[in-house]
C-alpha cells in the first residue's frame, strides 16, 4: 500500500514538473545571438581615451563575440601572451613608415599658458586633432580596404569626441551603432541625442566651474555652450563632411544625420562625482569601467618603500600625456624643497632616471602601476593633474587628492572633486613652495578630506551592475535592436525655438499682454462711466437742493 502511494506521488511530481517546463515562459530579456560580429572604430590617437575602450572591447571578445577593432592601439605581444583572445582582431592605424605620436609624454609644461584666448586655443586644438583623425587616420590604406571589403557586422561601437567623419562606416555597413565618450558628454552630442544640458545648473566641461554656479558663471556657461555648439556645427562639421565624402563617396548622408542615429551613448562619468542631472534612458554612465577588478601586488622595491612609510606616503603622477620633466625650474625647485621637508614619503612618476638631487624619502619611476600603488594602505594622498582615469581610480579607492589641472577637461574634473570635498585644487600657474605646502598639509592633516573621499567612494561603487557588465549589456542590446526604434528622444528632432518653447512663450506673452491691455481699458472705461453717472447724479442733487432753498 505504502509503495503504491509513494509511486503515485512520484508520478505526480514527474507529470507536474514536465507540465511546468512546457508552460510558455515569459522573459524580460531576449537572448542575444550567441556570437555577434562587432566592429569597434576608434580613430583618435589619445591613449587615455583608448584606455577606457579597451576593457569593454576585450571583455566582448572574452564573451565569445567576434571583435574587429580599428585603432592606434593594437594589442601588444605582451598582452597577447597573457591572454590570446583569438577572436579579437586588430586593424592598426599605425603607419610603420611614418610612425605616429600616440600622445604619451607629449605635453610640454613650459608651453602651457594661461592666456585669455584659452578657449579659442582649445577649440583650435580640438580641430587640429580632428584633422589628424579625418585626414590621416581615415585615409589609411587599412580603412580603404575595410570599406571595400564584403565584411558583415551586427553592431558598431565607436568613439564620440571631436569629429564624426568615421561615422561613414555606419552608412557603409548599415547596422545599428552605439557611441562611447571617454570623457564628459560633448555639448554637440547632447544636441544630437536630445539629452538635457540646461546651462543653469549643468556646467560645460571647458570651464571648471564650481557647482552651484553664480550669476556670472551662468552667463559664461550659457554663452559658452552656445558658442561651442555653433563652432562644431558650422566649422568642424563642414570641414569633416568634405573629407568623409571623399572617403566614403558623395552619396554619404550629412554627418549630423548619422550622428543622430546613435542608439546609445556610453559615458565615462558617474553622477556621484559629477552631480545628478537628467540623462535619457540610452545615455548610460559607466564611469570607472577601466578600473581593474583585482589589485595586483606591487614590485618588491615599491612594496618595501611603501611598507616602511609609517607616516603615510604621497603618490604623485601627472598622467601619461604630460611630460613631467618639462616642469619649469622654479616650480621643480619648489616641489623638491617641500618634499624634502615633509615627514612623509613620496612616490613619483618621473620620466628620467634621476632627480636633480636625491632624497631619501622620494622614489621616482618612469612608469608606475597607478591603481595598485593607490591601493597601498600607506598611500594617504594623491597629487595629480585631474585626468579622468586618475581621479576615477582615486575616487574608487577613497583617496583624498590635490589636483593641478593643466588642460582639457582636467579643470572640470578637479572642480568636481573639490565640490565633493574630497580634494584641493592647486593652480599650476601659482605653484610655489607656500601653495604646495598648504595643499599637502590639508591633504595629510585635515581628516575631512579623507572622510569625504571615503564617503564618495562608497557612493561611486554602489551600483546595480558593474560598469563593465553594463557596457557589455548595452552593446548586446543595441545589436539585438529591440529597443532601437523607440530610443530616440522626440526632443532631439524639434527646431531650437520649439525645444526651448520660444514660440509658446511668445504667444503666451502676447495673449497675456493683450488681455492685460483689454482689462486695463475696460477698467478705465468703467471708471469713466461711473464718474459720469456720479457726476450726473451729483449735479441733479445739487439742482434739487437749490430748488428747495
Ligand atoms: C602635518 O602635521 C605634522 C605634525 O603637526 C607636520 O609635521 C607635517 O609637516 C604636516 N604636514 C604634512 C604634509 O605632513
């Protein structure tokens, strides 16, 4: 009896579970075709930009997708030896005959000036870099070959920065694409996507304003936003269109139209640091994507040096583009003097072997594993230039900072750190013994900077998914294409006067003015009628009184 009972229960379980598995499952996620063909196009030759793209491209290859990458940064033999990634194919833009300056240790500090033409200079630099991208990179034989090839792709991933001339590939391969900005969103990109950029509270990243902006800052911010956008629209785009037409053919649509087709934009920022602001659902913050998931142990000499830094150590690096050895002599002297007088150790990225004079508490290296160094428990302060890679790492680690912005978005990044109370901004042009000592005292001895940095670190790390996972998901999502027809903001397609409600405001002002005018006239009429009636009544009463008399 018991046996029959248990047997029938078993049968029931089996039947029930087969029933369950045959029931139609509804799913929130549509599985991706397991192997995508992904084309990555990165025509800009700044290494700090590509450092942000590389982790995503490699991870996509790791997940089995076939990744073809056009860039100046093919995987090195070292990297290949560590991890072969056979489905990661490089199309290198480096011309072995010409060689190319990929922007490492190129910025000469002696040539940096603080002139009032800095914005014109900056636009000009952006334009010169765009010329290299369009004129040199885009005319590379490897590009011509790719255009003529019969390759097929599922999705294109490309850089968004100072030119759209590489977007010809979108037209050539006719597939959906997403763009990746290795810095703050460029003003013109907000326009193309229809992403909110109200200058009343969103500072553009060319100025380095402290939030919230005061009245004067808001004027500059508003005018600046307009001028930068106008310069891009009427100067950059028209030059790039000519080159792109030569390369991709005269039937190439307007570059602006292609830029507007972007299905998503990945951005290397995070609101915890740069402030909360509206982003469209397809504008996705993935700041910190380059931060490795594990900390490597340091070389032996570094470990020994830092382990013995019982009173804490300073990490000093001006990043990959700036050549520290071009530091003006009086500034270098001031730095050395201050370093020799503080009871702390200093670890310094310095490109020549020796400092002018040797100091026991200072160690220099031509290259340093930045993130691993920052994670050493005895590193108590980071002296940097405000590059996004470095500050993202320091924010992640929770390290207080002293930032000396030199060019580009570094002023904006540094201001953001200062805004969060996690660091001090030091003007490079005012760098002297006194200002440096003051900043170091604050960074090491004022605990509020450390507390703020640690608080910020928690906010920066706490996310629904890691930036890398998020970026992978968005790449696959755009390739699946389910959301692409609906992702575009309707605001993006309105003419400017409709977007800013100028037409509505004008009509409302007119209607209101007319209404007030009519009301005014009516009241006036009424008053005059009233006084006329009163006047009549008054004179009649007068007559009556006179009669009585
Ligand atoms: C911090 O305070 C200590 C002790 O008062 C002092 O010796 C040191 O010079 C100060 N500044 C730095 C950067 O350590």
